[in-house]
């Protein structure tokens, strides 16, 4: 899996509360990503086996909205996401020191 900033944002959002069902609009709000960026990331994660997706069982008329597709990390996805984000944080903390200052501290805000 190629780790990009959008992928890292989606993984971090999904890891914040692994038990919470997440749907597209929810993930867009959490990550700040537009749908044209989010959905290709979700498809890539699903193709890699890191993400499972299921349609909500709801009557759209009674709910007053279309059924949502809920996404959750698989066990492999949780393991891989934690490892990938830890590697990114390590790289960020080992990055170049800004001119005239100390290296930045803390984890990046994905």
C-alpha cells in the first residue's frame, strides 16, 4: 500500500474509534478530504484487504435518506494501519531540522 497523506488521514480516522461505524460523509468530515479523494482511498484500502464495507440495512423512505455504506478496518487493516502510521511518525520525527531551530516534536496531526 502506497502511504500518502490522504491514506494516512483515513487510517488515522478509522483507528480513532475502531468500533464506530464510519460512512463516507462521516469520514469526509473527520479527514477534511473531498469525496473525489476519499472514495479512491477507500477502494484501495478495501482491495488491499485492510478495509471491509457493508451496506446499512435501512428503509430509505422511513429513514428519509439513502442507505449508507459503512467501513471498518479488518484485523489485518488495524495491524497494518498502526504499523504504517508509526513508521510515518518516526520518519516525521527524524526529518530535517528547520533552519536555526530544533527538530519539531510531537506526532504529526494526520
